[in-house]
C-alpha cells in the first residue's frame, strides 16, 4: 500500500493529498473526532461541498479565510476546502485573547472568519462577540460564519504550487504586531511527503492528532502527511492524559507530541505501575520543544519503543531535522536533515565549541512574512538561506544538536550558558517533571533563573536540588534563583512560554 501511495501523481494543492485514497480506499477511515467520523470518500465529498458553500459566501480565490477553533473534523475539512478554491486558510487557536483575534482579522484582511464552536466554547464566544451567525456545512455540522469583509482584496493566484500560498501561520509571539508566515502548497506537501515516507504511513495506521492544526506541525506533519499516507487521523481538541491513554488502548499506532505532553503521560504511567496499554503503537515522535534525556528514557522504558526526535520551525513548514526509525539514537540529537534540504552553520558566528546559528535552504522554506518585506529580508538571504535563530552543533556523523535560541543565550560573566543544558540536568532530578531556564539582566551581567515544575505529590527540597546542581554543572551555569511553579505556563502546542517566565523572573527580582 505504502509503495502505491509513493507512485501516485504528486498533488499540486494540499486538498489533493486525499484524492488517491478516496478513489482506491473510499471506505477507509480518514478523520474522526469525538462527534464525527468521515471515510476518505466522505471527506472528499465534504471538501467539495464546503468549498462550494465558501464560494456562495463570497470567498474568492486569493482571499484569506480566518478559521478560529481547536482541533476537530470540521476545522480540518475547512482547511482543505479553502485549498480547493485557492483561498488562504489562516487557522488560529480559539484560546487566544479577543485582542489577538482582532489583530489577526485586521492583519490578514480576511474576507470571512469561521468560528468552530461545536468543539470549542472559546471559539463560540469569539464568534458571538463578532456577530457571526450559525450556518450548517455539509458533512461537518454547524459553525459560526462571520460577516463579509467588503474591503478585502484577493491576492493573485499562482498556478505553481511553489508560489501559491496555502496557509498563513501566525507565529507564537503574542506581543507586538502579528507576524504571519506564508507557506505555499509546495512547502507543506514537501514536508508532509517526507513525514509520510520517513514514518512509512499507510492505510491501517491511526494517528493521534492533539497538536493544534493552527500550528504548522499539526498541519503539515500530522494532518496532510497522514492523508498522503492513507492513514486515519484521530483529532483531539485539547490534551488530556485519560483521553490519550484511552486512544492508545483503542489502537493508535502513531503518536505526535511535545515533550511536556510526554512528561505528563510518563507521570500518569508511574501512578499505574508503569503500565499503559498501547497494543498498536509503533512510532512516537517528539517535537516543538527540546527533548531531554530523562524524558526520552522514561518513555522508552514505559512503552518499549524509541521516542523519535525532530527539529523545525514555522518558517520551514516546519521540518528541518529528524531522527530515523531504522537507526534509533540514545542521545537527544534531532537527527539528520530531512531529505532534500541543505543545512549549515553560519561560520562567522561559530564559537570555539563549534556552536553556531543554523541556516537552512530548500523546498520547505517559507515564501515570506505576509505584508512584511523588511522582516522577510532579515530572515531569508537573497540566495534562499533561512536564518533560524537557533544555535546548533553538528557531529561528525551529521547529527544535529540544538543548544538553544540565539536570543535565549545567557552570557554570564563572559561565559556562554545554553538554557537547554541546564534544563537537561534539572529534568534528570527525580522530583522534577520539567523545567525552563531564562536569563535575567543585572547590572553589568546576566544571571540564570530556573523554573521547575514538581512531580505530582512531590515536595522539592531546594537545598538538596542546589547540591545536585553543584555536582553536575559548572559554577557559572548555576541558577541564581530557582522558582517552583505548580505548572509551567505553556502554549497550546505544549511549548513553554519563556517570554512569560522572563516577566516573572524580572518581577521576582523587584519584589
């Protein structure tokens, strides 16, 4: 089956990713959530019908369509239906603030907005506040349709999938002006194709999709990759450990998640005598944030399969590096570059340890930032190299290790401190579930501040933790302050919100 999928005609648009399976396996399950299940034939029909309704609602090729919701079959269908009429989908998480939703509406110049209230009370509230009206869409039920923006101007439509934008993906920053990454159909299909091949996705696979479709990982590597491979996608609006445990018992074979999600799953497993039923799980993938060795080892003890690691960013659709299933690693490297791209370290900025900013070039690199040529030019060189802003080193075997963001590098008394290294040590402490390390400016210097989330029921002895850190870290890497939080603040993707932690670190110093 998998080889048949590889031989299929290459899709030009992301909605075409499902067409082969709709023809050859029409009854196979495609998408499901808590309320709706669609076969491949039903999905194809729903995409066509909803695309027609969009046209009737005044959405034109080149228009932007803002989709406000959380993971659901209806949201996935509407992303694909937008592709069908060459509109640009701009999916944003409903848990964002009213101010942010208004910013996205204005910045994108959306012709229409849809609010997916059936799976998200937050989306329902956003829609009602903006005068959206309920409409029934074929195959997926009721959504709220926002007013028509008469002033919206469509963008030119390009036949070439490498020039035609499929999606605007807003980056995770929540302050300042919105920054929207323009990802083309070719960008997304390139990453999705690589994901399907590397994971050998095929009919019979069941993929758990809790990573938000508003995030490029959920869109490219989970949704579109699964459809290319003919797999079934189980969509979950929010991460809840009992829901995931139930899904694993019911036959999930492919699991994607952020490290924070796996940490919660392992913690739950420990309360169950280190037993979680997962009879069909064959591949688990971590991404979206740095993976630590204790977490990787804990997962592998619990499930008996490798926890794969990867690295990417929104501007790269997102995949840049990926560990390989046929050569599992015992470290936390993000693996080799995905096939078809180039990487290098910016030589002018390499330090004596071989650490430098990682640059990438290939079919995964974004078209640019929407309506922002200045920031686009700062991010992508004239010859196509994307400056990732991430610091990395490359081993002799080609494996890449991400050591942190260039903007997160802490310079303490002239020494470089990479937060990931300190976090790795903290996360190995038995009472710590996860941690995050940030820099805090002080007069003439910068100090290290660590935030730690304790394991359930654990009481962290700070003196013992500091003694452990002294045994495992150089003096200049020692945190000046350790702050215990019941739960680290995290975005919907599971990524820890370090901007919020920097604010808390500054406030803690002033108090």
